[in-house]
C-alpha cells in the first residue's frame, strides 16, 4: 500500500451569494504529498473517506457567515465550522481508519462523523462513531439512515412531536432523505400520514413505496391551503417541517389545537434574496401550537436507542430506505447541486472509494 | 332588595373590520325585566357583576369568525364563545352570587369566571371559581393577577419557558397586565430582565416600580435589532411574546441557542389588514428555539399552586400590581379601547357595582 498520497479535495472557490452553483466549487489535487501516518502524541486519526453525505444545510454554509443571512448561525454548531474559501467543504462521511494515535480507534476500523470532502482526512475522536460491522447493512447507510439523517428523523418525530397512535402527520419534502423516514416512522406508529413533494415521480414513490396514506405535488397545486384541506380534512396534529415559506403559512391554517411542528429545515428559504414572510403565526396562540427547531446533534445520547429501534425494521424489510449514489469525488459538486435543486430521490450520497 | 331588574349590557353592534372602534359597541338597557331568581332544576347561578377585565384578545372576538383573520379561532376555546352582534360581549369578571341552583355555589359567594358585560348574568359552574375572601386582597384582583392574567404570566413563564437563574429574559408589552407580572416573576427567579413598552411613562415604570434591569420605548427606536443588542448584548434566553410583527423578527435574530419563546399574544397583528410577515424564522433551526403558543385555560390545574406562589409575594409587597380602574359599565367600551390603543398602565379593569 502507498505511504504517501496527493489528496484530492472539493474546494469552496469563494463565498456564494444567492442560489449556490456548481461552479462555486472546484476539484483540486494537492501539490504537496501527504504521509499516511499520524504524528505520535497528536491524538489524531487518519481516515480514508469512502462515502460522503449531501445535505441541504451545506448550501447555507457556503455563504459568508456574517452576511446577515438569518439562517446561517454556524457559530452555534459545536461539530462543524463554517466553510472557508480555498478550503475543502465538509460534511458527514463514512471512512476507514488508516492510522490512529487515539486509543479509541484502530487501523481498519470503520467510522462515521464529520470529514472534509477529500480522499483522506486527519480528524479527531470528537463526534466520531465506530461502525459495528456485525450489523448487516451497506456501509453507505452510515451517511444517512444510520447516522445524522436517521437520528434527525427519529429525534424530530419522536422527541419533538411526541406522536400518538391515530394522529395525523404531514411531512414536507417527504421524498427527501429525512422526510421519507419520518413518514415511515409515523406509519409504523399508527398515524395517518400525508406528504408533499416536487414531482409526480416522488409522489408516486410516497404512495407506492413508502406507504404514505396520501400525497401531493406542491408544484401542481395552485392553492396549498386547499390541497392540505383535501388531504387532511381532519386537520394536522404533527407537521414535520422541511421547507418553510408558503407551505408553512398554509400548514399553520390547518393545524389542530395542541399541534406540534418539528422544524428540521426550511430549504425553500435558504437561497433567496428576500425571505417569504410568515403571516399566520398568530394562530399558534389559540391553537396552542408548539414549534421547535432542532438538530440531531442535541440527541446523540439517544443514538443507541435509535439503532435499537431502526435496525430491526431494516432487517425485517419494514422500512424502505432509498439512496441516490453518485460515484467519484469529482462528481461530488454535481451531486450536491442535484440535491439543492430537488432532483435527487432519497438520500444523496457520493461514493469516493 | 329589588327582585326584578332591567339589565344594562354592553352590546356588539356589528362585526368589526380592521381596527375596532368604540362605536362598534353600544350600551343598552333591556326592555324586559329580569327576575333575580334562578329556575329550580336549572343548575344555573345568577350573579351580580362587580368588576370586568379588559383583555387584548377581546378585539379579535369582535370580528366575524369566518372572516379569514388567521388569529381568530374561537372554536378552539372551550370557555368563551365568539361574540355575536346584538348580544353582550363577554370576558373575565368578578361577581357576587345572588341566587344559585348549583350546590357548589351559594348566595353571597364571590366568584370569578367568564360573564357577559352586563350588570347581571346567568351562568353555570363550568370554569367558575369561588373566591377565598380570607385572602386579604382587593376583589378586583380576581379580574387579573389572581385569575387569568396572573395564571397566564405564571404558566407562560414557568411552564413554557422553564427559566433558570441567571438567564436573560425579554418581555414585550412589558407594562401591560401580563407583561409587568412576567418581568417581576423573572426578577424573583434571579433572571436579567429587559422590557419594551410604548411610552416614556411606561418605560420609567418598568425601571422604577417593577425592577426591570433595562427597558426601551419601541416607538423611539429606529432599529429594534440595535435596541435589543444594546440592552441584551449577551443575547436572549427567554422571550415572552405579547406583540408579534417586527419585534418578533428582531428578537429572533437576538435569541440564544436553546432559547424559548412563550407566545402569549401578538397584539400588533390583531387589527391590521395585511399582517407583517416574519422573515427570520429559519434561525429557530440552528438555534434550536422552542416557540409555543399557550392559553391559561390549559393550566387551570396549576391554579392552586399558582396562588400559593403569588399570594405571599403580594402580602409581603414583593410584587407590584397596578390596576387602571374605570368606573361604570357605560364607560366599559372606552376602557376597552384605551387598552387596544395601549393607553392603559397595568391591568385595565371596569368597576360596575
């Protein structure tokens, strides 16, 4: 095996403005060679990255942190720094340990956690999880259903929304990585589940593959309020929010008393100059609605419990998990922008090695 | 004592549109006489009303329920029906029992609960509380600090916001009936408390009488965001929301991670044609903010605990409670519109008898 490499990376060219484009990123191969060894005493872990996760929030990390964009508040995140021009972007990845000065990790271990978008990363143990290879699932699942994506769906639905059997659940961006899991968790719980998505193909998937009770293509609905009333005439007890904007405004009008809204994302608002104002917030008073933003990282202590919940369903094929895998780090930027444009179906993953 | 009366009432003339006006109400004396006796077997309670509470939400109840105004959702309230043109409006009142067919209430009892704005009301026991006359406070306090107003401040602050000593608290409409209590509860808890109000006189009261650490007049601040940063450079842990609109948008930008927002009211939005859209909601995600609408009626089981908390502070003069009392039912409409226009200081009360 080689002992030095020239690391290939996906670099942020410059801070983005407005909707990010593929050309805001570039592929670069380091001029310097990198030794595949960690320094003794450094507590570092050297990993070879195998799979990378594409996530909607990454677009917001490509903007200048102080540019006044309201959703960018990366200083609040302990695990992930803002992206810097000239440096590789970063995200959740699955990696193999090549060398380690940390006693908790050994050469040959498979791990997941935040890594740079590059072939090799030098990382530490903070927020790094060893993968149990005895669990019979594809390694790529640890970019999604068995890591942040899955924990996001699980914690947002169960911990934030406290669902009860028979309640009605609406999920936006329901064919997305998080959404299609939330919908299935809700069905397994005995809820009535409706999803929205942005194409006929996705709506068909929701109905035929993921077992949603009803679904609609928001791009084909002239009146979102009417679409919600048609699909959920009994009102909405739980809304799993992924999109924001006009959808949220319409959902608020259809929420039931004591409804709960888990705010996981607001992707429709991430890359527009002037955000759509939400006008119907006053209904949260009489309807006594709880709206709560959350991140999976606040629920890492639930991770073992989450695996106990989700792995048996996967093994029994009671949970359908779809990945949209693009091969090659050089195709990473294209994969990420497919996601930003909603062209992916299921979890968008890059296979590097 | 007289046995029949002609009941004087404050009647809603017609459903209101836009900002309500005093002329939307009228004073009427019934042509028919009313016997001061309840029918045997009716389980009814006949009360003579002594004090009435003026509350911001009452303005929203004067509009047609189906007029599409988003905050009007009176069907969700078990205790209070929408106001009807030609009928008396209603609200919290303190009354004396004149006659009762309900075994739980006897002639001479003092009670509080929802009553019509009229001299005499026939009511039932649902949501009716007997006043303990051994507690040495003015009877009028049961329109406010010792009933819905006080429970609203208590439940919103303690139950929704789970405050901790040393946290920062911002209260809008802080000189109002609920706001001035929340601020004092927060100070008693050991929090750093800032309030906003709409006049210099109110700001002075916050600082001099109610013990707020800082306060500002929102009408004099060209930039609410800057005002909040000046008064709360360490950010806001807890926001007690009474006003909505631009203030909420600015507060969102100044909330700390894991902040909590108790949504008690959004009075700035109740009577305007086109609501101000809230643009900064996406920050709730990275900041993991909980925003929760609530009504005191969901916390009636905490009422005894609340009295145990608040009465000693009142008796020890550790809590300042200010009432703005107008005399005479015929001056009720004027008192209510004083409140809608923010001209009251402290709890707006009408003394009828």
